């Protein structure tokens, strides 16, 4: 048996360059690869910041895995990376001693284990995997003392804070970031849902006692998007009632088919943004509008009941409304801020009604495995929307910034059109 098909920790290299959509023999690692690259001199609109370039394939440290990327998911974090705001990801890594003057993003994806570093035991060359979008130091003291790894000081977002994400022919991940790909999903479906689904799962289940239960009412912002489409399904699976908020009635049918019991068109209201100072005419107008928004929730439910959980991610535009409409002792749980980072709220509403404002960031491995298992059983639909080509990665993120992306989750085809005949007989899942 030749070296390239052995399930070993060794691998062969070649100087040959393989175009997108082609792969070398299983286990053969080229010296160069194509990546969709962001450089500081191009920071700005995502459509201009991403460029396909030829770069070195990264070395594989002990405990790490090189994955041939079949498809990658698209998320808002790399729109921020492209703009260089709120974090210059390249400069941040350079300050920490990393030499690369470029960023290869992509915080989720599907692919084939192509080579493994010393000490790797849980995956072998040929395994089909999904890649988890967070990395931490398993030796970190806080983790060894029992802290959730997502709370660890060592935790960072792969493909955003960390380099060599899924927007390249090969991605570099820690061994524990590789989880088995469900057999019932194709490469693009597998690539698109893990980040949004696991994030939504943690938001809805992790923050005891404010977790979705049978009968819970959950207000879901952006219900037709990637996060929202996962949240609506999960709320429905757990016996709750999801109320979606979207921009336009054309999205209503999609949300209802995805598990929502009702949908609100936010364009019927104009009180968005930071909350005005109390006692001003602007504040009076805001109060009138937000009460009308609350009545829209009651009309859907058929009773005067407020959301037990508000599923937040727009941030600045919606946070004051979320705090106001959340039920007494309920929770507003926030995982992002796509409309802006400066949120305002009336603290009297927060403390007098004993409401909870909770930050939530991605998910730990058990939460990731939970949503993968749900997808593998056919209970959670990845809701794959548009599939972009590799050269359209910048356009995919620009569409997100402009709010014109397809419903659900988006994916990028990387190697999924490759001739995989050389991988016949590789280990499956």
C-alpha cells in the first residue's frame, strides 16, 4: 500500500498546484493552495477585500489536522474581518507573534481529513468531517478546573481571530474541531449550518433557568436568516412557540414553514435604533411604537403574554425593544450585533421586572454534537440557501452586509466538485 493512502500520521508532499475543484491523491499535500484572502491594504467592502491568491499550505503542528475543504459556510464575522472593524484581525495576530500578513477566514465547513499531525488519534486520513468554529487550549488551567471551554480565556474563533479557516483548499484545525459529517447531508448542507445552529442551540438551552421548554414563547429576530431559521426550528422541536421578526411580508411563508407560529414585519414600525432619553417627545413616540409592537405579539398568541426568551443578534437597532417586550423574569439572549455595537436600554425595565440580559457566544462540543445529531436524524434542516462559487466569497459577504442574502444559510463550494475517485475506500462515518 502506498504512503498516501495509509491511515498514518505521515504524509507526502508535492510542488504541483491543484486548481479549485481538483484534489491530489488522498494524503498528498501540495506546497501551495488557493485561498480567498483578506489583506489589510484591501480592508473595506467585502466584495473588494477578498481576493483569490496562491499561498503556502500551513505546516501541521502536533495535535492538529489538515482538512481538504469541500464546502464552507458564510457568516457575518468575516464581513467584519473584511472591513477591518471592529477588529483588525491581521494586526491582532501579528502582535501575538504570528507572521502572516493575511487572513483566510471561514469559521465552519465540511471536508476530508487529508493529513494529521503528531499525536492525533480521534480522526484518520479520509474521514469526512465538519469543522467546529472555536478553538481553545485543552491544557488551559481554567478548563482543567472544569470551566466550559467557551468560557475559557484561551477560547478564540477559528477563521476570524485564528487564521487558516475554511475559505481555502485546505484548512488547519485542532483535532477536537473535527466532528463526523452526517451521511444524509451533502457537502454544502453540512458546511452551512453548524455555526448558526449550535449558536442558536446554546442561546436557547444553556442559560438555566431561562431555557426553552414546552409552551415557551420565543421572539426570534431575523427569523428568515441563518440564525433565525435554526432558532425557529429548535424552538418548535422543544415544544415552544417561535414568533419571527423579519423585514418584509415576502418572508412570512418561509418562517411559518420553518416552525414559527406567527411573524411580524418590522417595517410596519419605525422606532428602531438607540432608545431616546426619557421624558422627551422622541421618547413618547418610541413608547407608543414599542407598545404597538408588543400588541402584535399578543395578537399572534391570542393572549396578553410576553416572550419568555428574546433571541437577539441585530443589537443596536433592536435591543431596547427586546428588553421592553421580554416577560418579567424572562431573558434577552444576544450573540451578535449586526446593526451596531452600542445598545441602549431603560434600566428601570431591566431591574424592576427582573429581566436578564445574557451574552452568548457560539457553543461547546457537546452542543455542536447535539445539533449535528439532530441534522443527521433529519429533525433539523440546514436550510441551505444560495451556494456561491469560490470566487464569489466576497460577494457572499457583501450580500450579508447589504441584507440581500438568500433565506437560511449560505455556503461556498470549494472542493465539492472535485474528482474524488482517489478517495474510494476512505473511512466514512
